C-alpha cells in the first residue's frame, strides 16, 4: 500500500485577497465621496459638483482637493459594474477550482479506501 498523500488545503486566503482587491477597486470612488464629504462637513465647508469652494483647514485651502475627491465619485458608474463583473468571474472561478480540487482529492485516495 502506498503511503497516504499529504493533505493539501484549499487556497482560501488567495481567493479572499483577490476578492478584497476587486471590492477595493470597485468601491474606491464611493470611499472618496464619503471621505471628502466627511472632511468638508467636519470643517463647515460647502462641497458640491457645481464648483470649487474655499475650505480652509489649518491655514491651508483644501477646497480644490476636496472637490476633486468628490467629483471622482462619478467613476463609480464605471467601477461598480466592472467590480460586479469581476466578482461574478471570481465566484465562477472559485466554484470550478473548488469542485476540481475536491474531485482530485477523491481520486488520489488509494482504491481500497474509496467509498
């Protein structure tokens, strides 16, 4: 009887890291809008897509930066659908890989231990 094969674990960590990257890219514009709005509200500044308004924080005007961060939120019209597609592809690849991995694990058992 051959020695038992070492048990390999499924690479869940790699899949979770990839999912995290997909979500981070897809939600980055949303985070930019939330962060810029939070900073502007915390310092009593006006923030809208209509134009740049002065926002002095600590003696420095951050109005242009906050406005840019806020307007970059429109990129979510691209990143959210692409992220959803990426997540769908991620799920399909995960299911296929996991299914093949389990089948391979069953087929590598010695014949007398198969059920």
